[in-house]
């Protein structure tokens, strides 16, 4: 009934077999009406270097599951193991407004134990990776929404985690900016070989990004169905193959919503 951060040393079993292992996890919350079951007996592995999206209707427990994997909460039942401590990126950028873009990243580097002399060069490298070279000295209010999310991504990568947890990080952005950041994220994922567990309620976003799409049922959240996405990257959200698979997944999602509405 806990989240375990396995030490991600070279050649460990945890590193070789999975970036995250979720085994028979359930989560209940107590409220005025009594105990409410939000997640029910979920088992899911994320392989090293794999990109997995968690998809489901609002309120199905997607964010709750991500919080459990991050160690922000504990499951009521079951176990979660990760190869090292995950990095977490939210819908809101959560940058400190009194710090520059670079200093926000350097803070994560300091918490990781990076030597002071090495922090600025590493922050600049990470800003280059997210295509924000030269933005080290910019304040948060000087950055667009998309640029802020790029800085938040660079800060998450600064934690040098083998698992990146993303909770609808592009949901608040306009369609064009979101489309650009989809491409940037898949490029960075390919370049860094980090494992990604990405929560969304947007079916096309899930199909565009992931190697595997996991659909959760409506509350209580259970693994309803999985799809392996064999469409080569880079993908476009308007590609025919992406659209075709999205239609299939949407039908299953609608079925889950209808089933939930009948209870």
C-alpha cells in the first residue's frame, strides 16, 4: 500500500524491466457520503523509454493515478514501484514568477545536488533542448504560455528522472501552440529516451503522442482497454491513421461514459 522509488542505478532490475510498475492499485477517498472508490484494481507497467498516455472522461481518476505514481499520495491498496523518483509536470506551469526562466531550472538542479558552477551551463543546455536558447534571463511574465510550458518541461528534465509524469500539460494552450509542443515533446522524448506517462482527455492528443494508449473506465477508474499505436513518428494530429484510430478509441470512450451514466 505504498509508492516505492527504486534506486535507478546502472543495471538494476528496476531499470531493466520497467520505469513504473502499478500492481492492483485501488484508491478511496472519505467524504460526507462515506468512502468513495476512485480507482479500482489497476495494474499497468511502463517500460523503459516507453511513451504511454492515460485517457478517460473527466473524473475517472487519471490525475489521481498520476499523483499516486508521483508519490504525492498513497494507494488504499496495491503497490507502485518506479525506477527512481519521477518528475512531474502539471497543466499549470507552476514557475516561480520572481525567478528568471534559467533560475527556475537552476533551482531544480540545486535540489538535485548539481554543483553551483555547473547549474547555469546545464540550465542553458536544457533551454536549448526545448528550443528556448537565450531565454535564461527572461522573467516569467515575459514568456508566452507555450514558452512557459517549455521552461516547465526543461525544469522537469533538470531532475534527471527516468520517468516523466505529465498531467494535461498542454490543455490550457491554443490549438496551434499545442500542436507545436506535441512535436517538441516527441522530439525531446526521442532524444532523451525518458519514459513518459501522459494524462489527457483528448483522444487525438493521446494517439498523436503515445506508443500505447490506456483507456480508464468512468469512476471507479479501471483499465478498460489498451491500444498499441504503430503509426510511425513524427505524426500529425490530422493524419488519416491518427484520425482512424482516434475514432475507434472515441467510440469506446463514449461507451464508458454511457455506461457510467446508467449507474
